[in-house]
C-alpha cells in the first residue's frame, strides 16, 4: 500500500516537472497530494 502511494507521488511529481501546464488544468493533482499528506 505504501509503495503504491509512493509510486503515485513520484508520477505526480514527474508530471509537474515534465508537464508544468498540467497543474493548471489538473486540480486533482493538488487534492491528491493533500489527501496523501
């Protein structure tokens, strides 16, 4: 379970760096990180 959460966090972080514009059109990214934290 923890490894799955870490994998999701890594994917989200990579998306933020690879696709900076994705954060503007993907409000679920911040909400997901908030739920994990």
